[in-house]
C-alpha cells in the first residue's frame, strides 16, 4: 500500500502554507521578518510562508520571487556590517 501511495499520489498545487507567516506563534511558523518562532538564526524564505495559494490567475512564481527578494532585504538589513 505504501508503494502505491508513493507511486500514484501527487499534488496539483504549488506547496504553500506549510511554514505559514503569522505574528502569532499559535497561528504560524514564521514572524513577519521570516524568522522561525522560538529558533535563533533561522529563517524560512520560500513559498511555504504564504498562508494560502495566491489567486492571481497565473503561476505563483512571481509571488515566490517577491518572498525571496523580501527575505534577502531582511537579511541584508540585519547584517549591515557585511553589506
């Protein structure tokens, strides 16, 4: 049965929401600065921080690019001595 599930099951959606962004630790995994709640020096910067799949009528790749750009800006701002 496990082999059948692994061979035949797939998602029809881009993975989103598995590390949901939220100010509240009870509602999400990362804070607005994309830092994992309760874990020092760890950020999640990918589509998993989006709480829902964007309804934009096109592939959500642009949304993923935006998250990546914002994440890069946040890291650079946190380490001004390096940039």
